[in-house]
């Protein structure tokens, strides 16, 4: 029995006919054996999609000293392992028909990109906490985790998005950093700004004018649109007058308010006035009149002490 490589695996009979004028012939049986697979091409790396990958690499064999590209389904079959999730996947070619043996190759399935929407946010101080987290989309709806931090470095130690109530600095910016992780995806990191702007203060002023009485006078100024239990004092510049005349008192926008959640858009000024006083002599001493009254329909009605009255209609009465 002679073994040779052939096209068709199995036993083949070859008949030889003599050419010496006789009708004699000889028949010889040959065993044709399968050829082993020798190589398989390496598939390109792929990105996770949630579905199985089944690449069709090129499979080769050497027949009679000649390298041949084989036909899938006729000469070999393919099988796969670990070909869905991120990691190293394998494809195996198994000989069929005239071919035998197996050859295999690996390729990498890499992580998919996570889609993240993280909008900058702007609010005006209203005493409430504000902030919202990021929106995440993964391939094949894989579960994910988002963690946050409020420092530019360090661990992402917050499992829910941070919220802010107060203005924190002159730039009004709170930077939120986040990290999104999901199986079979590339980890995503980013940041967004959450801005809390101060509320413009509404001021209420106290007395601005007095009759001269020799004493020092100053006005008051309060913020009237405070929220909840907030407190905020107002520092006034040049808030003192004693002598007859006028001065300008100012709440300066950059330094007047004690609470950074409120602001003044500009310097706000008022004029303090001391008018000449009205005095009466009591026990040989000149005493300033504190209140001025006018008799109206038989009743004494208090008047503005800074308003000039004619002699015929002004009455002076002590408290």
C-alpha cells in the first residue's frame, strides 16, 4: 500500500493498461490522506457592541508544496470563544473534507465609549440647594456607576451628585468632577461647573435729616429681601453728621454687605442733612425743640421738624 497526498481523501484505485498490443491491465489501490491546516490570519481588534463577533479569517494549507487558501464550509469550519465581552477572544479553524487538524488565533475586544451629558449649571441664590448629575448612555444598556468629587484631585468619594446653596467665592464657581464606569466600557471622567450667583440686595434707609441739636446723627441701612433666617449687615461709609449742613453717606458695592449671598450692583449713596434748629429758653437755658406741632381743627398734629412753617401757622409744643 502506497500513501500519497491527493485531492480526495480515501482509497483510490488506479488501473494501468498495457500498450504492448495485449489486453492485459493492472489495478493498484492508493490511500489518499487529509492535509493538515497550517495557518490562520489574525482578526482585527474590535470594540464591544454587546453582540458576538464572528470574524472570518483566512485559513491556509500546503498541498504538494503549494500554499493554498482554503474555502470556509468546504475545507474547514470556524468556532469562537470569549467573543462578546471585553478581553481576548479566540477563533478556531477545524479541518474538513480533505483537510484535518486545527489552527487558532486570538484578537482583542476593547471597551466601548460611554456617552455622557454634563451641562454647566447656573442659579441665583434663593436659599435652596441646587445641582443635578450627569446623564449616561452605555452600549447595550450596560449598568454603570457614577461617582463625584468636588476637589481637583483625590478619589471620587461621592456616590450621588453634590448640590450647593451658597455663593462660595468671587467667581461664584463650584467645579464638580465625575467618573463613570461600566462593564465592557472605557472609564469616562469629566467635570462641569455649578454657579451660584448672589441675590441683589434691596436696601431700606432710616432717617436722613435732622434739626440741629448739637448731637451726632447717623442713619441706618438694612437689607429687606433677606431669605429665611439669613442675616446681613450693611457697613456705611462717612455715616456721621453733627453740624448744620449735609454729607454723603455711601454703601460701597464691594465692601458694604456682610453676607456674600447678597450683592450691590453699584455704590448706593444718600445725603444726610442737619438743618438749623429751633430752640426755646427754659430756665435761662436754650433747649432744642424736639417736635413741632400744628393745630388743625382744634387738634395738635405733629409736623416734620425740617419743614419751614410761617409764623402764623407754626406752634411749638414740648413733649
